[in-house]
């Protein structure tokens, strides 16, 4: 891991008075530009857009415990009708960064401090990408797949049941509909 001191995602813990002082804490609030890789197949946080970071850095015996939230605007397309889709996402963060003198062993989930610096970028990426919806839908109607296309055609629309037996939809349910109709008549 190589920590770039000029990066907006790098926090100097010594500057905040946190280096190996369990119990000390510091609140960090900043707006940073989004890196290029905050995306999944259907939605992304555009590169360079604002990400609001609100964190509490707490010194513990093992290192620095980071908790808080990351908020960003994501843009993509509805997976049903392909209409433009936007959502404000908020990702919760809770991670431990261990001191570089602490052995991390085979645990790949641990983050390590390097030269009193905490590189927040991998945590930001993991948490924001996990907060992105996998199947964004633009409105509740699209979720039920009764979406209207851009030219006004309703997809997967069933004719309305008028009670006359016309437009019942799936013929496999006809016998049940007949029983319901008989009950209404009696």
C-alpha cells in the first residue's frame, strides 16, 4: 500500500492528535471528488462529483477506528424501462485501521495505517459500491413490471377484469374466477 499524502482520502492521524493515544477522537467532515470506480453494471457515482464524508476517527489500542457516513448522488438507468434514474445514497462506515507495527497475518479485511496516515479510499469504494442498488427502478410501477415505455406503451399490462369474464388474464385461473363470479351472484 502506498499512501499519497496529497490525496483528499488520506488522513494524517498525528495531525489530529490520535497517534497511539487510546480514547482520543477527531471528527472529520469534508467534501471530496468521487474517484472513477464507484459503480456497478447499472448505476454509478460520476467521477469528480461531490461525496460528503462525515467521520469520527477514534484512537484505540490496535489502531484507529473509523465510523460515520459517506453520502453521494448516483446516476444510471431503471432496469425495467431504461428511464434515467438518480438516487442519493448513504453508506455507513465502520472500519478498524491497525498500526503498521501490528501484524495483520492472513486477514485481508484489515486495513493498515502507514506512517501515521490512514488511506480511506479503499473503505470509501467498498462501502459506496455496496450501497448502490443492484436493480434500480425509477418508480413503484416499474418494480411490478407494469412499466410504460418512452412511447407510452404499457409493458406487460393485463386487461382489466370487468366482471363479465372478458379480459380475465391468465386462463389457468378461469375456474377460480368462475367460483368468485358465482359467489358474487348469490
